[in-house]
């Protein structure tokens, strides 16, 4: 049993992949929090709590839900939009929910516009610029999501959630697997359920640059 | 998954039924057949719902590649051709896999070495290509004979690497290998190795699954990277700023990318354990003397153990089935009682012994040998002799024939 835990950073100049530190992916019906396998129900509550605690809770939808390449994707996109609307309804004054897409995986040079997009090759720039302290990836191809999650853990203090349609992500601090419209909306229900019961953090995300 | 499940129970153009892979491999009746290893590769591929097979002739895999050509002629393979060279073959395999195909190839010895640049590229691009490696000598002067040295070069490519002992392993692991390497959180190429000639050209009884059942087709939409996206890494390779720039972000992206490949190998662990029933097999590991081996060295070790038992020496056996993922914990546990660990190998460097020494405590217990190479056989008697010598028992010379 590993002692390693997947926690908000900034962790290291080059943080390890959590899988290489003995963190396992959840089985169907499970999720993980900080690398510890938990029943999925517990993860909904914790993800909702993290969103409501954050100064800038942000959803990062990726290409798999941004483009209507099949009926399921279109329905998931609508569910993501609904989740964002719920988040806006439920936060307190001073909190600033955001919805920032990861439209593709092309490295953007000379510089990404961090106000309008996030990129897997330098996701920390978007996190830093917008002072995002909790984010959720959804609809991002697994390899690119892991790339991003590791870089974010390395250089920022942002709490990361993955709503993955496949087997989940060890490199997120909290990960669901087998994401569906129902699961996205269920997270929305939990945010509504916890509305007003969670005290927002007073400070925004730390960065390795500011440390 | 829904897309895959929807195929189960339907038939392909050859009348084979797409069958749940677990049921096909574990519950379907088996038919004993007397085949060479090369014929077994063909029979496995008949059941693999393979889209594309590409190869270049090199001994000892040429026969398997030619037999798969017959499968293509019969309509079991989507496309099949001979590349211009091994390097071309592996690049063409990449192209087919980028396009969303289930891809299979076979190679050996210098061919493997010639194509080597492609293997880390496959892994980095998350292409679940299956490559059969029928190991042979690679050095000059030319040898086409069995020698497992080429496996050592594959161990750090980012590929999954399995080492089959028998033709039965080969049949089962070709089919099971697709199931492991195509898992979305794994999605890596598999080098399925065997000892050339000893396995490929030897006939054995192999229990085959029914020929009218086949694996479900590969679903490229479960891939962790987009299929054939010409604008994004990994397809867009050289013109891309993140390759060509020299700055911290570029380096960090590359580092994170490489870590992700090795993380994927770790993730393959639970699937590999499930499908091939553990990364190692063990027998009598409470003994003070244990042989740890892979490939046909396991068979020779097993025979040496039988000879030693006749002389009152009890000896355990560890068969290493998977080299990547590496069964570190399993080997530590299996060798915890051993005072002497022998690692017989068909190569000159003893790469398996080095891996084991780096894994276990008190590595002075490891006797790296006996080694043979260049096509030599490994009579069980030389393993016996090595063990008896280390234990201080009298051992007759095996080299002085004719005197």
C-alpha cells in the first residue's frame, strides 16, 4: 500500500505520475479522492464541496464534448452547460465560476490566450492567469488530460477533478470514471444540495511563481 | 464500451461470431491441435479480428508472416502487405494504427533492431500495435539462431513486453494481449516475444479456441488520443513548436508525456494479472534454491529441477511472464526464502539477472547464469552443474566429450 497521496501542489519541479507512485484507478462504481479509492457517492459530495469552497471554480470541457460528433456528445455538452448554470446559481458573492474550453491539443505559440482557452501543453498558464483554485476536466482525451493534470499539480495549488468517460485519472485529486449525462447532472444535484453550507476559501490559488 | 458490446453475438464476413473475449478465452471449448509456433500465430490471428498485418521477411518469423498471408487470402485480415524494410513496416504499422486499425506485425533479430526508432514512437503515440518478436541473434558475424538479446533493447521503449515459454502461451497471449493493450488507460504497443526456432519451429499440442469465434473489433474511439488528428501531437511531430522550441514549457510537456507512457505501463499491471493469471508463475518457492527464468529457459529450468530432485536437491521455479510491466513485488515475494537464485538465459549479457538483482534485497544471492548464446542449446545438465557447483556439491564436467 503506497503512502503517496495526490494533493494540490505546487508539488515539485517535475512531479511523478501518480500511477508510478502506486496509485490505482477505481473500478466501476468507485472513484478516488487524493488517490484513495472511495464509493462514487462520496466523491460527488467532495467534488461539490470543493467547487463551492473555491474562489474560481472552473469547468474545462474538452473536444469530446465540445463538438457534436455524436448524439451522446451533444447531450453531455448540454449537461455540462447545465452544471455550469447550477454552479453560478449556488456560489456566494465574490466567487467567480468559469467555463473555459480546451478546444484542441495544438500547442499555442507565441502565447496562449488564457482568458479564452486552456491547453494541455501549458495548462498552468490558464490556471495562473485566472487564479483558478478548483477545476474539472470533462471530455478531454485521457492522455491529454493526464498531461495537463500532472503539470497543474506540479506548478499550481489548484484542486483538480476529472469526470472521465473511461477508467479515470490518478493524476487528478478526485476522479470519477464512466462519465455520463446522469453523472454530470448528479454532481449538479450535489452542488445544489450543499448550497449555503460550505464556506468559500478566502484566498485564491497559489502558484510556484508566487511562492 | 457500448459500441464494442453491440458487436457481441453478431457475425463477421467469414461467419465468425464476435464473442466476449473473456468467455472465448476461459469458457469456450478447446480443440487440441498439433502445430508449430508459426502455425499457432496464424491460428491466433484467425480469431483476432485483425484489421491490418504488415511484415518484412526475416528468419525465423518469415513463416508466420507468410502463413498470415494465407489468412488474408482467405478473407480473415482486412489488409496485408510486405513493407520495403523493417523500418518501413513499423512506420506503416503506425500509420494504420493512427487511422484506427487493429494492427499486427512480426519481426526478429536485426529486423527488430533496424526498426527500433519506431517503438518509442508507437508508445509515445499510444498505438496498441501487437508485435511478435521471434528472438534470434543480432550481432555480426551473422546468426539466425535463437538468442534473446533483442528483448533487452525493447525493455525501455515504453512498450509492454511479454515473454512466452510455449506455443500455448503464444496462442493465448496473442489474443489476450490485444485485450490488455487496447484498454483506454493502457493503450500501448505490446512486444510479445518468444525464443525463435525453439517455439516457432517446434511442433506442440496446443489447445485452440473454436475457429468460429473471434475477438470483438477494436474500438478506436476509446483511444486516449484522437485518431489521426494531423494538427495535434502525437501525429504532428516535427513541424510543431512544442517539439522544436527550447524552453521550460516545451521540456515540461515532454517530461509529462514520457511519464504518462510509464504510468500507462503501470496501469496495464492489473489487466495483465487478470488476463494472463499473474505476471509470474511459481513452484516450490519455499525451497532454498530457486530458478528464475523467462521464455524457453523456464522449460530447461523445469527439467533441471527434475534432475536435481533425483539427486535430493529441492529447487523452486519462478516463470517470469511479463517483463513490462515488471513483476518486482512478485519476484521479491517469491524469492524471499531463497539463499541461491539462478537465472539461466539465452543471451550473453544476462539482462534478466540484472533486472532481478536490481529488484530484490541481498542481490548477492543471484547467480547470473548459466548463459548460452549465439544459438547454443541449454542442456538442463548445465543448469544442474551450475547449481551443484554453487552449493559445493560434486559436479561432473560436461565439456570434455570424447576423452
